[in-house]
C-alpha cells in the first residue's frame, strides 16, 4: 500500500503541470513544488504546457489589441 501511495505522489499530472507552469509564469512557485516538478515531472509535458499557455497569452493580447483598435478607430 505504501508503494502505491508513493507511485501516486511521484506522478505529476496534467493539471498539476498546468498549475506549476502558471505559478512559474507569475514567479510564485514554491521551492517544494519546483523540486517535485524537477524530480518527478515529464520535461516534454512541461514544454508542451508552457508553449500552449504562451501561445494562448499572446493570442489573448493580440485579440485585445484588435478590439481596442477597432473600438477607438470607429469612434
């Protein structure tokens, strides 16, 4: 039973990875979470999540700028 709980703790899931990447983006990630990520996380998953969140952030900014420009140019 202890082995199963260790295995569950060792795995870093997708939601945990998203939370860790968001925390790292804002600079508020704890050292405990960072240690967990580096020792048990999948580098490919972290790169994929970080890339996806970065693209979503840039797309949101681009959309906001387009809306603001269209709103101010029309008035």
